[in-house]
C-alpha cells in the first residue's frame, strides 16, 4: 500500500470507466477522498457509490466536460465546497480506444476529428489543470498526473491525431513542471501500454502480438497502472517532477 494518501483529496477525470475507475478504487483503498469526474454522470455516481460501499470511503461524483472550461471550473469549485482542498489531479479523461475514431492514414483523417482529438486530449487537460492550480498554489503543494500513451513513444500507426495528442501531453507536462515547481506542485506523466480494459474490443491475434513484444509476457490490465499513479500522487515522490514513467511490461524502454 502506498503511504501518505489518507484524507488527501484526489480528482480523477474520466473516473467513471475503465482505468479511471481502477484509479478511484486504488485511492479509496489508500484512504483518500475521491472525486469521480466524468462526462457520464451516471457512471460517476456509480463509481462514487462503490468507493463508499466497498472501501468505506468518502467520494464525490462530478459531471464534467473537460473540453468546456466553465465545466472544469465548476468541478474544482464543487470539490472545494465539499472537501475544502485539492491535493491531486489525475488527468485521465481522453478520447481513446473505446471511443470511435478514424484509424486510417493521415490522408483519411477529417480536420474536424483532428480538432476534436486535440480539444479533448490536450485542451481538456489544460482546462482541468488551470481549474485546480489556484487551490494548489494557495496550499503550496499539489500533484498533477497526466496520462499519456505508449503510442507516443513507439509511433502508433493509423491514428496519428491520437498519437500526436498524447505526445504533446508529455511536452506539456515538462512545461507545467517548470512553471509550478516554485509552489511545491509536482507534474508527471504516466504512459500505459496496451491495456485490456472495460469496453475495449480486443482482437486476439493483435493482443497476442502485444504480449509477445513485452519483456513481461502477459496481458496488461487496469490495475497494472494503479500503483504508479498512486506513487506519483503520494509524498514518496515529492522530489520528482517533469518525468515520464512508462508502464507497459517492457514493450518499450524509455531512454
């Protein structure tokens, strides 16, 4: 169990489904107060209920559209009204594999889809971070954890808009870390590999190829990411910022 998270207030965007839900459960088990933020309000309510019932925890469900700046400000206000502080933001919400996207070459991507990808995956992170920074600056402490993707490291083929958004997120993390370090705020990135998660249609042959390419030859599941994210949220990583942690079972080694 990661130490130092009891009673910390943690916002997880995209917390109503998949890996985001796993993060919420992990933080709840560690004794944190969890804000389940999701555009899918019923899913957020469901996960918040799980936090209370399964972990005897404290939770808040917040409907948020990360692509809408006012909605992210409302999320931060709701959190402060309920818990009086914001200690951790996990920027997990994104357009990803369970949401339909063009998987063709660069010539086939509609500019409107490109813009939507950047709006959700990058501007959404920008808005969410700006929404929580006033509270973190006032506290002189905070942890921001951005979720990228292994595709940004290996150049995933046939969804260049997604890969680009996740690569830009890594650069964004480093710029943020420089900007807010004087306030005791740490900003880091986690890069997951190919995760078999809720709602993800997986071709068995493709999944087998992913497993074969790893040093640790098994399927990657949601809980494989939880410990790393919790470590970055905890006091144990207080002198670590601007970094990328790649969690993919050794499919790709970051140099």
